């Protein structure tokens, strides 16, 4: 056996700090084959600690420094350093969250965080669980909705049940399709409802779609409302959707994976009015709020439902003849057996900052996004895709000078569709900015800058980002496309 | 905002080392209500760094030190320090594993580890993915098997499909029931096959059960064979099961979450002969091998199947007009969107130790389990449940002196059923050992000591564990039961 791993552990902070220093680039992009040729990844033969350190540093040198302000490629960014401290401790204590006996304090912390979060979301008597991400939280929601409607599904499956439908907006996250496949509904059971210009689900269309399916004898099972769509950051009219769900007796789930963080601020919270009426909610503190990946909360209004729905009562783990109160063995609520103690890192962040600290970070994030939106609306060559901003997403095109005087016909838009990815390429290769781009509906490829709590971003940094886009945008020529 | 989280991060190693030192107990057990009263968990108001440190230390003081040799409560234990280093780096780099652009080096590392592991398991042309644990790996397996049999299920769901059955042994892990519920089969679609005395699935019964269901017009979809059952560590006869699956055209999955680690040693590997014929395999390096939680590999024989089965082709993430080879955007194979880079910590462990180092740890683990088994077979008052040992699980009763001369009738066994948990209680409260107990089939509550790679355990430590059991066992009186 080789070296002393404990010595290596003491070097980790230094390695991380050096590889994430101010002078290290955001990204040193290499194409896959190039990078394969550079990195020494083979594990067949043991290497010394010194050699391992060299290999690790090389891997990190070619990795993306997501902790930099200019990493704006996804709906996450840098981590909260208190959250990271919690993550490191959690890894070191290597605890699985199924029974009280192996995770006594961590079990209480999960329960405490769930209580605090449920209260924040206006659910007074609820339950919840931390899951490995928003897509799996959505699986929990659909399974719970189906079980509530047809408890027999647990033992007898879907075979003899009527056709059940899941309603979602055209701008909602794609995980609903994966859920429909995995859980046995099939993607054709997902009914896509149009959105308005701002990206909010059309409540009128939702209502008539539910009515139509009922008339055809099908079962509208769940409405998957979104609080913070992936691209535009739109928040559906949750109050109106709650009304419809109540009227038709349909399960209301709110995918607040992105926008749920706005609940942390009393200045922002009203945008999600109606969420307190949801049957279930998912929120990912690992997105905007900066908890280290993974940290996702699934909430449900009905106490006891998660356990009733998901329990398998394994004898070897959830023995009923233990010497303590086995109601604290919470693991049978989960579809997982072993489960990370993700609540702990969130607890550390929250304890360090308090409700007020997280509220301030929320407001700052929205302010910086507004600043960006305003700057873009005034800068020549930049054009916003939508005017309204609910979450800290700013969507826009950059139109290079040579395009500005041309007529904006179909061909022009096809060029813009190619120009956006080209600018992104130049930004990435020059390590100035990583920013998302995408088409949505009839909109051709545009940029999305989304803002997060960490690192705390200043206005001057936003102006630098826009400057970088402008510079790279002006380098694009027709010949490149 | 409060304090400086970065300063806190630099204290983590010290906090962890102090809370996990040789003099800290394995566990200071408090009942849930007592512990709630002790811990200061409220997060409403921000606290100073010093106060946070106090609270964190208190949480850790009442947490279980899973890194100690005497933590033998589950199928995991201490972490490999190289793996922990990898986990810390992964958390600090906070990377999601969906696209090459945000995770270039980590994507290549996942691919490299999958190649290396597939080869080790004898699958020459396969694919795979790291998942959040064995239960979710099993969901992947059932979804893949169903999609292979009925590709239309992805769009049309289970409604119009014939009744499909999942075969598993009575000693297999309970996650198959949760999978059957979640994926829309229903738990009644799980056919439980008897095991022999050693806990291996009866191949004869499997064969006749499949034949019987086919005769009744039902579809035998998958056999869930186990390589390393949870309690006895039994390995099903994979070669014989492969024959049956081939004969009937049934998907063969091997749940090697526990026993898969034996593949690391050429001395142990033959116990899993036939695994190379499986259609899919799950293995959890976070169990025996000591990768920090979570680290689970799902493997599938058919290249392309995972992508075809699970892809949703989200436009905003998996754009086809990127400037690099988008075949390296591997995230659409996953049911998750954001996904942790779990392969990296395994890569660091493997790189540090090489194939040979991991092989030695495997052999040592099996040797120490054999030593334990032998010691138990010779010690007065101890009695083995099964004679054969395939994985490093040792299952036994401790029979206190006052019980030894009595007749072993039904009443006697009912007493033993209560004595085992009582000994466990005394062991836990005195912080001498955490050990699992359970009934299985007709066997009344017995102990399971399971061994893992870390910390590396010496024979004297095993004898101390048995001594502790004996001591606590002798303290049990009839009045306590």
C-alpha cells in the first residue's frame, strides 16, 4: 500500500486555494481528444503522493473554476464557504441518513431544517426530505400525487389504472419528461401548456386543457407549476393555478428549484404568492443560494404521506424492537437506502448567516440582476428578450455592429442564431466569461446571464461581463459562421 | 453579513481531527428528546464564527464516529483518506457533471473510471454512469430492462403493456420493492424466490417460477441476482442464473453493491463468476471499498442504450450547435440534471493505490472476516448462523451463560430474539461497538459483523469486539427482557 492518505488530506486546502486563486483562469479550454492526451488518468499502477498531487493539480488546471464571478454558465455558481465547510465535515463524518442510531444529530438537523423551510414556504403541517437534486425531487412529487390518488398503485402498479396526465408549461424543466418515462406514465402523458410572453404558464389554457381531458375520461393527476423557469426565470401565477387545482381536485406541485430562493427575502417573497397552497414543492438550495451540490429539498403538505407512500419496512434496518423511539428512523420515507446528510451544509450556512443574512444576499442578487438588465437595455448592440424580470435571469442578444443596419428578416435571425454560439465560443476560449445560450420557442439563440449569491458580485463586474460580450461579439465575422 | 466563511474553512481539518481523535468515543448516545434539548439547532439568528464552531463541535460530539474500527453497524465504515481528499476537492470545485464544457476533466475521469471498471467486471463493450446510490442504480436497471423489451414505454407508458415481473431472492435488498412501486409495476410484480441455507437464490425455483409465469402469459422482465446479500453476504450462482436468463430471454441484473468489491482481488473474483454475462450491474464503492458516500456505479452491457433510454434532449443544455464534440456531453444519459462528480474521489483512491493496492485491501478484509468467523466458531457462547462465508459478513448469536443449559425450544428462541437487541443496546450505550442485528427468515435476531477496507482492522481489534459482546451479553438478565 502506498503513501499516507492522511498527509494528503492536510494539503487539500492549499491545493484548492492555489488552483482557485485570483490569477488562475476561469477555464483553459481543450477539446476532448486534446485533453485526453494531456491528462494522466490511468489508475492501473499506484503513484506516490507527490505524483498524485501533480496529477490532481493537472486535472484542476483544466477544470472550470465555478467559484469565479465570471462563471455564469448554469443556475449555480460559487459555494457559500460556510456551506463548503459543512460539506467537508459531512464527507469526513461519512454518515448515511437512514436511522437515528447512526445519524442522531444529523437526523435532528434534517428535521429542524425541514421545519424551518416548511414554515418559510407557508406550510404549517408538512413533511419533507433532502434528495439528490431537483429531478429526483420531481419523481418524489409525481409518486406522491399518484399514491394519494390511487393508494393501490403501490402494490398493483399502473396496469389497471386509468390514463393519468401531468400538466406543465412549455418553458418548464425537462425533468418532467424523464419522470413521466421512468414512472410509467410515458412522455405522451405530459400535457404541454403554452406560456405568455414572459414565460408564465397560460392559466386559461391550463384550465381548458384540464376540462377537456376530464371530458374525455382521462385523469388530470398533477399540475407542475414552475417558480423560476430555467431560462427566463419566470414564475407561474401560483395563486391562479392553486384555484384551478382546488377546483378540479388536481395535485399542485411547484418546481421552485430555482426561484424558491426568493422566499428568503420579504421583498421578493410575494412573487411566489400561492405557493403555500401547493401539495408539494421542490427547492434546490444548491442553485441560487450557493449550498454545495447536491442540496435539494422536497416538501409535501401531508404529514405521514411520504412514509406511507415510500416505506418498505426493511427488517434489517428499521427494526421495531430498538431501544429508542424509532419514529426518528426517518430513512424509510426515502426511495434511497444510503443517503447523504445534505441538510447539514445548509444548516451551517443558515446558522452562520441567519434569516436576515440570507435575505440580504437574495436582495443583492436581485439588485445586481436588475442592474444588469438596465445596463443591457441602454447599451448599443444589446437587446433584451423579455422585459419583465422575476428571478435573477437576464436574457438578451448581442447584435454585432455589422448586423445592426440590416433588415431583421428570417435570414437575419438565422444569422443571429449562429452568432450567439460563436460569441460564446470566443468568450470561453479567451476565458473571459462562461455564459449560457439557448433558443426558446420562436426566439433564436440568445444569452442568459443568471445571478447567484456567491461570489457576491459587484456592478463593475457586471459591466466587465458585458464588455467581454461586446468585444467578442465584434470579433465575429460572416466568414466565421 | 457575518464573519468570514473562508477562515472557517481553514479550521475544518482541525475540527474534524479533534472530533475524530483516538480518545473521542464512538458514540455518546442520547435519546432523541434529550439530544434535541442539548443541541442548539435554531438558525433564525446569525451567530459568530466562534459560536458556530461551538455548535458544530457539539453536533459532532453527539454524532457517530464512523471512522473507528468499532463502527460495524452498516455496510460502510471509515473512508479512504485519498477518497476523502477527492471528495473535498470535488465539493470545493462544485461541479455538475452534465456537459463537457463545465466539467471537461471530470467528464473524462468518469469515462475513464467506467472503462476501467467495466473491464474489471468483464464487460468489453458497455456503458455506465455514477448514480446517487444503489437503490437509484436499481431504478436505472429496471428502466433499462423495460425500455429494451418495450421501447414504446418511453412515450406511451405502462398502460398498454402486459404484466411484467421482476424476480429476486428472499434475501435480496428491499430496494427492488421501492423500484417496483415507483416505476409503476407495483410490489406484487416482484416474485420472491426462496434461498438456500447459505442465502443464495434457489436456481431451480427461479427456473420454474419463470416458466410458470410465462405459461400464464405474463412477461418475466428481469432477474435481480445478488452478489453479496445485505445480511449474510451471499452471492447467488451467477453462472446458473445467466444460463436461465439467456434461455428465457430475461434481463439479468446483478446487485453487486456490496460484493462487487471482491472483483478487485484475483483471489476473490471467481466467487462472482458469471457476472460478465449480466445485462446490467450495480456496484457501490462507497460500501466495502471506503469511497466517501455517495459513490455508486451502474453498468450496462449495451452501448448507447442509456442515452437512448433516458435522453430528453433539452435544448438549453445539450445544444447540438456547440463548438466541441457534443458526444462528450454525457448528462442526458442520466435521470438527474445536476449530478455530482462522484467518479473523481474514486479515481483519486484508485490512482493512489493502483489495482494491486485495492486488491491487497480486499484480501485483508476477507482475511480479517475469516479470522472473526473462526474465532466465533471456537468461542464458548458464540454460535454462527451460517457456515459458509462469501463476502466479509459474519452472522452469529451470543448466548449468555444463563441460557446455555436450557432446552432450545420455541420459548428459548423468543428469548434469544430479545437478548440480541438488548446486547446491542448495552454495546451502544457503553460505546464499545456498534453492530447490526436482524432476524432473517426463521432465524431469530442475530448479529452481523461486516468488514470494510477502512480503517484497516487488526486481529486484536476483532477479539476486542467479541470480548465486548461477551461482556455485555453476560450483563443481560431475564428481568431486562
